């Protein structure tokens, strides 16, 4: 028998996480099938470029969170980070296809996959953290903060929550491995490919 | 990030970087090279210029355009040439990558068996039989040259042979060639290959109309349209015709 807490954990966190990962896999298979069916395999070859740009663009959130960038709503940047990395990963997966040619790009693809799953775990943990810091909301209301200010404050409380800090210690090294491997692949393409 | 983790990460990435330089064909090469170039698999820059890619100039350093299809890169005569006639000498310009890709992963993106004849000089484009063998069927064995009358240079089928000039293939005659042209012998045909026409019923109908010479059906019937009957050499009022509606050629 499931307790209400377990049910809410499943419904609010594990189910959306599972759906997002499954959707990424299904979208990749369908996209790859369509590209082959419509004789557009060459499109997949170049999808790596917009995919990489989307992933790089979505890193703006990290800069905003670390206050390298001062402007913009941090929650919106987070949404863009989530959407950008999911869509970018889909494009890179379509770009990779099921073609086993060289080891380095495949290591980069695997690292990207681990990175995406880690990111989704982070999203799940952030949701959990938000629930934990909801009690802080009343505290901020009592201090007379505006609604927008309260939302911002609760958000910062949740991203700095202990579980999130621990998760970040795993997510960042995974990202660095992915970034270096992807960079190796990109450099090798620039080095050997004839852009014409 | 702890210092130990940083060292482990850095060490792993350095190992991968070293492997990329020692075994580039495994680490970064887009698939196996063609057998003729397999000895070059660790020497990427034999064919690739840094940041430029593969150029025709690099290919023609070893593969002299005048010798392609005739001599190997070592100057030996080719024992079993892939084409009966060397044609690289008759290309409009030397652009090796327009047709060739040496890595299996890159070849995948090329459409197999598709050669763009526009790359050939105009006079070479007309000499189909110097590269292509004529099919063995009886139709093509009767024909020499003039392939472009029926076929395009983009693809062999569909051919533009106008069957309607001989007989219109309407929805009732949308069948395999062999139904009418037994054993794919296009010099002959039969109208008795399907259940609709039998020699007995055809004989009876024509005798009723006073027609005794009805062996060559398409001489009068160029389509299934019963109003479109041509009777060469016979007058319009010459005896009873099919419904009295004849179109004499």
C-alpha cells in the first residue's frame, strides 16, 4: 500500500522524469525513422550544429545563477535551460543516429545522455526542494516582501537546498566530461572536414 | 569539485586525447577506409589538409587523371578494370569528391549507383555503350545506340518508350509485360495471355464481321476502345465492320 507521500513523489517527480526520458528516446527513434523514410538522412548529419548551439545557449542559466549575468528572471532562464538542453540533446541524438563509426563521438553522446538524465534528476530534486522550502514563503510574507520577491527568494532557497548542492557536485563533473568529449569531436571535424 | 575528482577527470581525458593521436582511425575516423586506402588509416593527413579537408589536388598526387582506369597508382596495368572504358579522362573537370568518399560512414550519405552524367563531356554523354552493357532481353538485343530515345541519364526506369504508339495500356491492360510478351520477348506479343480473350471467341466475333485476317490484333486495335478500330488497306464501307465505326489509317 502506498502512503500519500509516496504517491505524491511518484506523481509529481518520478512520473514526469520517466516521461521526459522516455519521450526523448521515442522522439529520437521516430525522428531517425522519418529522416530515413523521407530520404533526408543528410539533414541528420547537420543537426549536430543547431543541437550543440542550443545546448551552449542553454548554459546562460548557469551564468545567471552564478550571477555572471545580472539581468533576467532566473526561473525563466531555468525553463529555457531545460527546454534547450532537451531539444538540443534530441538533435544531437538524431545527428548520432545508430551509426557506430568512431569512439570519441560516441563517448561524447553517452556522456551527453548521462548529462541529460542527471539534469532531469536535478529537475526532480529541485521540485522536491521547492516543496521543502514552501514554509519559508510565510516567513517572507511576514517580512512584507512583494509576491515577485517572494517567488525569487523561494527559488534561491530551493536551488541552494542541501540536496541540490550535493547533486551539483555530480552534475558539474558529468557536464565537464561531456563538454570536453564534445569539444574533441568538434575539433576533429574542423580539422578533417572539408566545409564546402 | 574535489581535487581528487579533478585529477581523475583530467587523467581520463588526457588518455583519450593520447588515444585520438595514436589510433585516429578508431577514435575520430568516420568508419573504415576503402580497402585500397587501408594502409593510410593512421595517416589522416595523407589525404586531409588541416581545416580544409580532402582536396582533388591531394587525390591526383597519387591518382593521375590520365591513368585512372588504365594503370594503378604504381604504374601497373589494371587487370580487372571496374568499367570497360576509362572515362575519368573525359570528365568536364576533376572533382574527385563529387563521386568518391573513402570512409564507410561518409559513403552512407551517398546514393549508391548514382553517377551524374552531367560531369561528363558532352560527346562522351552520347556514348552510353562504352560504359553500359545492353540488357540481354530480346528487345534490347535488337537495338544499337540511341538509348536516349527511351532512357534518361538520371535513371534507367521509367523509360520513355511510348507503348501507346502500339497499344494503349489502359486500366484493363495494366498487367505485367510478360502477360502479353511471353518470355519477355518484346518482338512478339499475344492477346490471349489473359482470361478475357480466347482464340475461339475472337475467331467467332471476327468471322461474324466478315474479317478473316485477325492474327495481328494491334494492326486494327491500338487500344481497348471498341470505337477506335483502324483497318489499314480496307475501305470504310468495305464489308461489315465492328459496329460500322472504323477508322482507316
